């Protein structure tokens, strides 16, 4: 079985350069099937331009279709002629039978994101048991029982087809009816579209990783820093970044320079609209189906009560803003006043664009659209290189009940930093390529270790963080010396913004922990890369060169992710839940996608109850070719 990701070419889109202006409504309108209103209706499901299919038996067909989001016609990878693909509504306990037919000129597939099913039905070519993809002109029959409820999504797992429109929402109704009452039930599907061929985007990133970043530092920024900090202060502040050849403005690889951001397939120029009647309660099923974009979503004037994360019920949490990493889903309840409209505002994490929708009691009534927040700037802490090494961010996470205290082995305050190359002179301190990590006690990779009192279930790891020999070399441009648990940190661009932002520390399962066993062993994986060369890997090893990660059927294992890069990474394990350790062993929340912040670490428990082959990867589409593992449960 090959362990390489297929990257088939797609048709030429003739790349265009624009942000998010001059859009047209998507769905049926953009497909030339007759203009429809962009106003929501009382029926559940996605936007009115997005078809909805329900039942047990489904026929889905891939085909290229013309679309126009920017004023120029391009071709998209559509399912049943729609971008986004139809919303699928299933029922818990049913057996779903889907036939997927490939009308493209290349192989395709569908992965049912977050759905617990047999490996052969998971839809990842050359990873899922016996599945090689769906060749042109052929069909594949997916058949599996539905054992869960909630909000999920589906997308192609072949090449870059997800970027070109192959994604849609899934809503699974409980067998005995909804536990939460809502008068309106809307899917809010967020995505990013580019007129460029995604293969061309990837090629540009490989040649110049900051190609789409137009917010790099300028001479004016330098002068402003000198005025504020003086020449020496500015020189010291910039030393780390200059030595490591990194930029504190590298927030997103692909930006609004080429992306048009969509909500239910509608551009911000038009805006998706959902109607409600006075006194009604609204449920929004928010899905980030973007290829590369993190969204920060809020509804000015309305608080959101979060009731589900990644399809799983949680104890309700009232917030004003939610960061949605790529592939995450959150369900929220709203109780709007009946006499005004509200803007659903989702801005890209790098603040290069946004998408908007409107909730309104009157189709002619609109609300104002907020200004974009200031672009975020990375700091030393975001690099896992806080100057106060002993404090690990100054938080006692164990005392706060959010995560374990920093491991004793990572108490850098007792180290002789000068001997280790961490002398006060900033440039030398940050030249990690010259460090002898073995001499620092970071020699062997902790690929797998028995649980030797390393931390109770629910509270994360207490084992020392170790770096692998494979993390040294030109393929790695950063190693986090002091990775921290940041469960209660809303993340870059959201800290101290005056709004109540959801964090992972807020997530608490509505039900008792599914599997309360202590972990039998721990697996530590470092998220690694070289930004300037656009090389991504795990533990410094790219997917093509990596051995499968093997789990024993039935075991309870802790996975520790350490982010040795300056970017947020959404990590998705197929086929099994990721039980996020937030400090409450009794109510551990379950997720299918876990965000790891720059310079941070995170721990979660996995019950290896799904036999077969599974994909495990970063869900940023252009990181996936390297930051990927084949997991085998046997």
C-alpha cells in the first residue's frame, strides 16, 4: 500500500488577483439554474441556495461546473452541481447508503469528517482499508451505520479538490428528537475560494512562502519602532526574527489577496441571510470548511451560547466570539430581539478579509458590518521562546484546573543558558541549527513511552518534552524551547480585545467521560517545518519518509502535540475521538480536530477502538502533503 498523498492536477483556472469584491450569489444561482433568493427559510439545513438531501439512500455525483464569485467565470469541483455540496441530513441509528459517481477527469473521493465508521468507508485513498479512490467514470458505494448525532461535514480527500468546491455539511438528528429546542436551525458553512488553480498556489508557496503576505514589515514600521523603543531596543527586539529568517507578520500562508471568503457559498458582497420571527430561538451550526483559513466569528449585539463542539454536546457556555480552526464545528443558540437585524461577522485570522451574513426579521432590514480588527503580530511567546523560561507563561494551569503544571524537567530557570547557547545576546540565542540538543537532554524523540505516573487522565502529560535528532537540519527553522499549555488562551489577535472569547478551557462534556481509563502509554509528536522553504513534517520527518504510527486495538493512549512552528495547526485524527485534556477527568470533551497554537503543546486521549488504517494530519490543505501520518490500529 502506498503512503503517498495523491496530488492530481486540475484544470487551469487562469489565476486572478482580487480580494473579495464583486461577488455573486452561489448555489443554484451561480450554477445557471435560475436565480434564487439568498434569504433563509424556516426549513432546517444550509442556505437556501444550498440543496438539502435527507433519508437513508443518497446519490452524489462529482462534476466540473462554471462558477463566478469575483466577476470572472471559473470552474469548480461540484457535487450534484452545487458549491457548497448539498447538506446531508441523517438520523442516528440509520444505516446510510451513498453512491458517489465520478464525473471528473481525475480520481476523486469523499471523506466523512468526524464520522465514526469502518476504515473501508472513511474515503482516504491508499489509507482507508481497500480504498484506492474513485476513478473517472466509476462509482463507489459507501455504506455505514450512524452512531452519533450533531454537526459535521464532508469533503474530497483527493488532491486539492476540497479547495475548488468539494465540501458540504452533515446534520445528524438524534434518534429520539432534538434535546435542545430551536425554532430555526441554520447551517453556517464558512470557506475560502480562489480563482487560482490550487496547484499553482502550492507551487508559489514552495518557491516563496510569503508570496500572499502583503503585510510584511516596512521601513515606516522600523522608524516607528525606533521612536518607541530607541535604536538598541529595536535592534534587540528584531534580533530573533532576523537570525531565524522569520517574520512576525506570517499569520496565514494564503490570504485575502487571492481568497474570496464565503458563507454558505455567498460572498461578502451579497451576504447570506437568515430570517427569524420575533421571540424565536435560533440554532446556528457553524462549520469551518475552509482549505487554509481560520475564522474569528462574532455577532455584534448578540451573545452566543455554545452547546456543541465538533458535533458533541458540551455544557452551555456564553461567549461573544469564537475562533474556528479549519475543520472545526460549533453549534450555538441565539435569542435575538425581534425588531432588529444582526450581522454574522467572520474575519480571517490574519485580518485580510471577512465574510458576513445577516439574521433579520425582515428581508429588507440589514445591520452594519464591523471594521476588521488590527492585523495581529507574533511575539516571543508565540514562538515558544518566552524569556521567563521557568514560568512557562506565568500560569499555574494545574491550580486553574485547565492543564498540568509545566513539567519539572522543563524548568529552564535552573539551566546554564550561556553554556547552552542561550546567552543574553539575542542572535546567538536563537540559532537553533547550531545547538547540540543531545547535550541539552533533548536527544531521543519520545515517540512512545510507558505511562510512568506521567499524569492522570484528563490532566495532560507531565513527561519532559524532548526533541528528536530528526528535528535538526535545514528542513526545520524553529524549535520551541518552552512549549506551554495554552488552553485558556484565546490566541493571537484575540487576547484582550474586550470580548468574551471561547477557549478550549471552556469545553466541558455534557455527559460523563466515555472512557475514564488512565493512558497506557504516551506518544509525542512535534509539528515541525521550515516556513521559508515551505516544508512541513512531524518530528522533522515528512509523510513520504515516515513509518506508520501503530496503535494496539483497545488501548488508551495519550497523544502530546508540541507545535515547533509559528503557525496554528488544526490536527485531525480519522476514525477515533480525540478526548481533549482540560483538567476535568469526569467531563472530558471529545473533538475530531484539535488546534495547536504556535509554540504551544496540547494533550488528548485516544481509545484505539477502530481497527484498520486511518489518516492523521494537519487540516491546512497545503501543509497536508508533509504533516501527515498513516495510523494503523491492529
